[in-house]
C-alpha cells in the first residue's frame, strides 16, 4: 500500500539512507553490500528470523552468482558446504543421457539450499556488519515515493505502535505478494504475465539423493525432476494439473509416480523416504517494466517471477542485488545516479533472457506429456539434437548455466 503521508498516530520518524523491504536473498545481499560501504540501511521483514532461516525454497546457484557473492565476502560457508555439479541427466524414451555441461563451458553449478544462504546473509548483515533489521513487522506502507523524501511506516510487533522511517531510497525486495510492487501507481508499469498451463507438485523428501546430479525425466505421464538439496534431503517435482490439491497425492502415489517417470534402463530405483513438504506450484511468470518508480527500486520476485522450470529465480535476485547495491553505493557516496538510472534496463536484459530460456525448456520438459503427438515428436527431436550436435549442446549449456 502507498499513500502520501504516514499514519497520524505514529512516533517521530527515524531516518536511514536506504530502507529495504524484505529479508530474502535480494534484500539481505543488498543490505550487506551497503553495510560494507558504510551506508546505513534498515531491513524490514514480516516473518521471524527463525522462519526465514528455515523456509525451503530454491537451491541452484550459477557460478557467476557465487563468484559475485565471494567477491563481496558473502560466500565462505557456501564454498565450504555447497555441492558442485558438473553435469545433469535427461531420461526419456526409457534411456539415460548424461549431459556434461562443465566440459563444454568450463563452468558449473553450486547446490546450496536458499535457507542456508539466507542464514549466512542475515548473520553477516545483522551480527557481523551491524546492519539494522526488524523482524515480524506488520502493515508496511510506502509513502511519497515520487519525492526525494520517501518514507516507510509499519506496526511494531512488540509495542503495537506505528513507526515511520524516512529514507533517501526504498528497495522493494519483498517478493511476489509484498507491498512494494503493489505501491506502483495504476497504469505506471507494464506487467506482462505468462501462464504455462501446468502445475508442479513440489516435494521435499527425507531421503538421500538417488543420483549424483540433477535428473530431468520426460515421460508420457508427466515431467519429473530430482534435485539434491543435502546428503539427507532431496527435492522432487512431479507435473500435475494446475490448481491440484496436494492432498490428492499420498506418499504411495508420489513414490509410484516418481519411480515410473524417472525410471530408465540401467537406473537404480529411487531411495524413498518420508515427505516433509508437499505443495502445488502453478507455473507462471511475470515481468514488471520498469523496475523503479521515483525513489522506489524493485528487486527479485517483486520485479519479476520466473517459474522454477530453469532454476533461475534466486540467481536473478542476486543479480538485481549486485546491480542495485553497487548503484546505490555510488549514488549515496558520490552523488552519481548513472547506475540507478540504468538499473532497470540492465537487469531486464538478463530477466528476459532467462524468461525465454525457461519457456524453451518448458517445452522440452512437458512436450512428451502434452497429449499432442506433434509436440511430443518435436520434443524428442530437440532432446536428440542435444546429444548429436556439439553446437546445440554448447548453446544449451550456456543458457542453462547463465551468462557470466
């Protein structure tokens, strides 16, 4: 929600050069960049610290994103504990096909669950770099965004009183359902949306990974995916109707479908275990253009949502944070707004590149199960080309790993 002035029953306003709404990967990375440059900022988060440090989400990081974190002193645990993956595996027509993308590009993926990264980032921001953060805030509102004196108000969870914080810049990093995107004036931004018309049943299993790399299963019954998260926990996906009820999927049904859809000649049976998460994701994407309004700058899912088809979301959030953090430091310490002026344009170039690849990859994943013989046939042709054409393989690998 946005308004022209804060709530009347509020305390005297504080001031921070930057107020960051949202303590996810984008907001916390941004806060760390600012604190490293001795720029004061305040992070506001509606959830508790314990909640954000335990919430399972993404887990695949592209090498350029990890190197960006490393350059900013934010990757020590990631580099020590993260898994390094050099290849993936496609299973279709009953066969296994290994795809060695590192040998084609010299780059690799890191597997590091998002909650681990968030834990690292919030500890570095709050406990090491002395950044201000408020957890459990309610009723956040943004004010006067089109002026040089924007502000943010919220209800303090302890006192129940309204607090007002004045800022030079507000960073909206509060995701798809947060207040930042909703604060854009009607008709100001173009919000383009793409619905894939499919659902994925997202699962976490208390079971060790059944393969040493990510596995994509293209099967007439639907897509299935296997992604390691830790030595004890594995992420699985099952294609399902959009809007399906997770309760329709018993543990027995889930494992029967996973065994069938990920089965292939020479592949061992999956190691089964207790399901600790089960939710349906309706596959869709959106992009907000521009990603800024006045002194409000959007980052991460507040600005663009990429369906998890290509595991790009957390990487895009970090890309935004790198760009915006560097631009804000330059603006606030040197008065140079060049980076801020170009922030939206620069970020959107990568956003649209990743959106296009996600749509292409969706057809590869779901064409076989579409019920359309023509789509199934062209999907099989695409898959065969990956393993027959070095040029096609390299092009896929570069998109899969992301641009440096």
